[in-house]
DNA sequence: GATTATTGGATAGCGTCGCTATCCATGCTT
DNA sequence: AAGCATGGATAGCGACGCTATCCAATAATC
């Protein structure tokens, strides 16, 4: 198919597709002459993935490029590629060096991970983006005087562990290895809005149950 | 304290504080003369909250203003204010009207909520932002051919319900009503990075357990 | 009391990001 | 042969979150 058709079928303007091509988010089409290129279903699929990552997942364009590059790097093995892909995801502000709150948060997180037996927060001595983001968030909560110690975080960590099992079950449903890598990236990012939305809906339910009289009259899960 | 001290104690530049004042994210200080205003601990605390919402929670400035206004609107009761505050949170792209995938996603979500017995996804006939975001995300996943039906979503919904219980327990730890409202906003937004980070760390663990030989040799949760 | 420094307020501008509009030579289509 | 679509390059736009500069009024200091 031509660029125009790719655009029509994906709902993305040709100008934007050209932009993604320029930015390396999309492989160039198979050149068929000096002024025409041919795109196929793989391009369409990839384009939809990129769009979803950027629009829904709010992944910056530059980051999306790195994630996709990592997912396609065939020099890595399965597990590593999976990690590498998510490794490139947004960094956010650094925890801050001399800040005592940040240090305390760092210790809390380390204690939490040790307590729950996780070992993959770091690699080659460097902390993962997720690890650092966690430290930053905990530090912010502590600065606001919200309780945020191991005891409070543990339930969240346990729930996260169960989430990961569900997520990985979904990944393993994919038949091919390439499919699994793509699924890992897509599901990691695209289930985030799903999860956060469900959490907010659940908040509304739980709030109603606790703070309105009469309650909802049932609805056991 | 003066603006300069507020700046120093919060780590936010005076220029930025003035910007927040202009945008209505912060109450003006108590005017003490024509050229000076006095700020107190409440301002400092609020400033830290605003900063955390914007930097960590990635909440747009305009949205943060609405959220805070809703949280302070004393004409609403407890439960409503809690909902109103989160109601104002980011909207994202609309599900799209004539799109068949979006319609299918909408039906899936409605079925899911009915199945699990949630009733607070809408109010006065309008769908909540969380509900719409969920529909959009499900539609995107379906467009990528990822399985995303009630059966797949149900485990996430159940986990979300348990998250909400944990969250609300934390909210109820706050002694005052105003504190609970603020906590609801802060914890809704600021636990999102915590949760997502933990999920990614858990992914690394689960991936290692499944895809590397030898595994981690223990670490039961 | 004169001088210097600081304050808060207003305004305009900057840097990044994700596109988008315009132009152009080529060459496919009819 | 005529006309139009294609892909590539370039410059610009609109939103966002600040930030730099200026200013008159006042506080602090000598």
C-alpha cells in the first residue's frame, strides 16, 4: 500500500507518518521507484503501536524510538530484551543527591525490595528507571508527611507482583518470540491507563461504600 | 515567611512561585504592606503538593488548579468532593464516535463493570474521565489485536478493587476532613508512579523467573 | 534622612515537544 | 501529453511550563 492508504487505514495524517519516518519510529517502505514506496501490514501494525504508545501511553517520541530499537535488537536474549525495552522508558527527575528525604526514601525502597525478595531493580550497578522513579515518588510523599514506609508499601508491592503474573500470562499467550517482545512493551505501557482507570473507578466505589449512608447495597467482588 | 524563604524551603524558584500564584494554584499571601506578603506553613505545604502533582504526577497546571479548587469547594459533601477532585483530572483523547472498535470497547467495559458490580462510572448521565480513558485504552489494545475482553480485564479490576481498599485505608488515617480530601487527591496521583514502578520491577522479577534458566532460586512472596 | 537592597507584581520571551503546512522535483496514471 | 499524486525537505505553529527582565514601592542599613 502507499503512504496515503497507510494514513487512511491508521487514521494518522500523512504529514505525521512522514514525521515518524524521519524520527525513525517507522521503517521506511520498500522503495519501488524514485518517488514511491510500498508499505505493508507490518508497517500498519507498527504505526498503530507507535500511536498507542505516544497518545495513550504518553511516551515521548524520542523514548518510543529507543524502546522499539531495544525490542528489535536481536543481539539480546529474550529476558534481556524485555528488560532493555522497558529500561528506555521515561526517566523523570533524578532523586537528588544531597537530599536527606531522598536518602531516606532510597533506604525505604531498598528495604522493601529486600523484604519481598526482588533482585532485579539494578543491573551492572546502575539503578533501573523504575527503581529511581519509585524512590522519587516515595521521597515526595514523605516530604508531604504521608506515611510511606515498608509496611505501607508492602501491600502495593504484593499487588504489583500479582499484576506481573497476570501480565506475563498475557505475554506468553503470544505464539512467536517477536510477538512476545512486542506484547511485553505494548502491555506494559498500554495496560497502565487500564489499570489506573480501574483504580480510579474502584476509588469511587470504595468511597461510596465508606462515606455515603445506605452504601451501594451489595456488589461483593 | 517571605516569598524568598518560601522558595528556599520548598526548592522552587521565586519566579515559578509567582507563576503558580498567577495561575491560582496557590493562595496569595497575607498582604502586610503594599510590597510585601506573608506566607505560612500552609502555603509551603500546598506548594509542595502542587509541585508533586505537576512534576511527579505529570498533571497539567490548568488541571491542577481545577483539582485543588474542587478539593476546597465546601459546598460539596465528603464523598462528592473526593470524586469531584479526581473528576477534573486529565481527559486525554475522546473514544471517538463512529469507530466500531471504540463501540466494541465501550460494550466490553460496560459489561465488565456490570459483572463486577460497580456503579459509579457515570454521574448525571455523563461518563467519568476514568471510564472514558478505560474505553480508549481497551479500544487501542483491540486495534492491536491484543485480547482484551471481560475475562482478561477481570483480574485487573479485582486487583484495582483491592488497591482501592488499601488506598482508602490510608485516606482514613488522616484525622481531619480537609486532610482526607487532600490525601485522596495526593494519594490518587502520587501513588500512581509508585504503583507503576512496582509493577515494572515486578515484571523484571517475573520475567526472570520464567525466561532465565536457574531462576532466582526462591523469593516466594 | 539618604542610600541601598529587597519585595511582589506585570510582561514578554524562551526551550521543548508533537506535529503541520508548504514547497518541490519526480514520475505514475490515463 | 497532461495532470496529479508521491515522497522528501524545511520551516513554522500552538501549547506548555517556566524564566528573565523591568519596575515602583517599601524595608533595611548606614
